[in-house]
């Protein structure tokens, strides 16, 4: 029974730690709240500001940019589609394309 406690404890800790990570919505709420506080908004003005801020689409710099590998994959995939490659020919082309620097 004692042998079972340690693995169960470790699994429990791993599951709990995932719950503490802030979600995108929580980050947005924190940012909007800080902006409202900086503007010294109170009452209905604050409620209206928070509503508008939370509904707003994320700014362009908040959007995830593609990593270099993702960009390379996107380019190679577009090239393969332009050449109408399928099957083994496409696999070979993608492999060669992705290996290039």
C-alpha cells in the first residue's frame, strides 16, 4: 500500500499544476483590468470599458507567429500543391524541401 502512495501523489501533483496555468481569457482579463485601473474608471464606465475590452479581438502582436519550422512547412506544402504532387512523389518532395536550409 505504501508503494502505491508515491505514484498517486505524483500524478495528483501533475494534474493540479496544470490547473494553475493562466488561460488566454485570464490573461486578457488581467490586461483589461490593469488598463481600467490605469484610467481610474469606476462604476458603469468601468463595466462598459471591461465589456468592450474583453470582447475585442486580440491585437496583431498578440497573435501567434509561425515558428521558422512552421513557416518552412507552409512554404514547402504550398510548393507541393502548386506542382500538384501526390503520394510518394509528394512525400519525397516534402522531405527534400524540409531538409534544405
